[in-house]
């Protein structure tokens, strides 16, 4: 599994967990984001990958932020 696939899988798992905690259905989240009905289900099942913009909108719909954290402070170009 590539880093990209692992990152996406872990991020989506966090979104799904938050959705469950809020008691929202996938369709309700679709509506909050403003995407086609069934798209959150496709993202959560791994059939489709959200764009970065969609992931941002998904986070906002769930009352969350996507956080950038430095893992290597010695990285210089």
C-alpha cells in the first residue's frame, strides 16, 4: 500500500468515526457538503477518493479541521 493510499484510508476512517459520533447518516453528510447523494458512501467504502477540496468540505461538515503537522524540522531546500 502506498503512502498516499494509507493516508487517505486513515483520514477517511477518522471522518467515518466522527460521523458516527455525531449520529449522522452518509446522506446527511452528502447534503451538508453539497455533493451528490451517495458520494460519502463511495468515499467511506474506498470506491472513490475525495479531492483535497472535498476532504476540506467534509471536515467542515463534521465540525473538524485537517491539520498539517511537521514531522521533520530539519527538512531544508
